[in-house]
């Protein structure tokens, strides 16, 4: 049903001001996620002895529907209310992340989840988009009001989050949050000396993680020396799937890697897509992610509101970086990291948190005539 440009209702104004191309690209990723769950999840459910072959599919339908609702509802907000929601979300996620250290569910040696009826919640997933918006505001206020120590407060906030994530431990999540913050600091126009210093601190943190955390050291060593005797089963099967898929794939449901890969529906869903739908489908998926990031960055070139520019840049960096990490690790281009492919992989907390972040992005990049002249987060 067509929406008239003269429609002054909330939905009418939203439809003509939101970036519909980006919204369409995100909904396409959700649709691709449905297709991949139809293909990959029944085999995984059978292998783990689930009560139903379609358990993961039914859950993903629910999570994806919830994610689309969250994304659309959040995109209705003004920049001011986007900031308020992000602040509230950051405080809540920070408190729940601290709670995981004392009452969290331990899985594979890490305490990152809180058990809820029917699902597990990973609060740190919600920290990523909320921190990107909050840190964008702190940096923008620091530039607008010289006496406001926005950069120092942002550093302290990232430091607190870093300590919590190290104790879980979740070094990969910490690396993503730190990388997003560094990108925002760079975009804010800070002196390159400080950018280099932050980069040096990040490199030093990586060395410490390698020395202090056995699982980090093991993953890096297995990446550098695949034949050194480590367990590289998932990577070997992943690369084999890419080879078997060829240009056009073996056909829907004809893949074999999903029958042996433990995380075929989650962290390694990209190899399943490669084997069944081929290189062409993988390039389409890659192109959609690139389109969202590049289009978002291009739209920010004319943005005069520093808060909007920094917050949106952080959200786009997070979205693109997570997609890159998932796809690159499945291709053995970087050490493996348990991180989902946005909107395509199975997930509860990750899908809803990504939808929250993309809702923030759509809200911040909506066409605003009056508010552009006001500046700030108005």
C-alpha cells in the first residue's frame, strides 16, 4: 500500500524519512537467515538429540521477528530519545554483565550468559550498540564543550567494560568494542599522536591476552601453524565446504558440512551457504554487508551533527567488523572467533542486539530538516 508524502502520521513521517534502502538490505539479510536455518538447523538439531528437528528454526523465526520489531520501533526515535535509550541500555547491560561474573552460566570455561526461561541472555551483546551511541555523544560533547571531559569519561567507561569482559573472559568481544571506540576517536578528529598511542595500547593488550589466556594463545597458534597438531577440524571442514560448493553450489539441502560441523547453524553458517549455494551466493551476502556499511558512511559525509556522525560511524564499524570477523575466520584468514554473522546466523541475544544497533542507525540517519539546524542530540 502506497504511503502519501502528505501523510503526517508517525508512520507516514517515518516512511519518508528513514533510509529505505538500508532497511531493505537488513530485511534481506533476515530473509537469508531464514533460508539458512531451513537448510542447516535440522541436521544440527538431530545431531545433538533435540526434541524436534525444527527447534532452532522455530526459535529463529521468533528471534528474527522480535529483532525486526525492535529495529523498526527504535528507528522511530529522534536522536535525543535514541541517546536516552542507549544510556539506559548501557547501564542495564553493564549491570547484567557484572552479574554474570557472580551468577552467570558457565559454558566452555566462560561466564557470559544469564539463564532465563527458554533462553540464555548474553548482556555484553547489548553493550556494543549502546556503548557506540554513548561514546559518540561523549566525544561530540567533548568537542562542543571544551571543559567537558568527554574523551576521559569515554576512556574510563571502556576501561570498566574491558575489566569485566576480561574476567568473563570474552577477549573477542573486548577487541570489537575497543576497535569501534578507536574508530570513533579517529573520526572525531583527535590528534594522530593519541590515535597512535591508543593503537599501541591495543597492541599491548593483544600481547597480554596472548600471554595470559590459554584459549587465545591456542587459537593464534593453530592459525599460524595449522599442521602443528591442534584441533582444526572446524576450519578444515569449512574450507572443504567452500571447495565443494564451487560457483553455484550443490543445491539447497544437498550440503554435507552441516552434518559434521557443531556450529553449522551459528558461527559457521557461511560455509553452509558456500557449499549449498556457491560462490555467487557468498558474494551476494558479502555485497549486502558492504552496501549497508558503505551507504551509511556515504550518507554521513554531509552530516553536520557531530553526535550523529560519531555514533553512526561506531554502529557501522561494529556491524561491518562483526561480519568480517565471521566470514574471515570461516575462510581461515584470521584466527577463529565465536562471533555470529549478523542476521544470518542463529542467535537470540546477538540477533536482537544487532537489531537494536541497526535501529539506532536508522533513527540517527533519518532525514531531519529542523533538527539539523539545532545541532547536538536534539
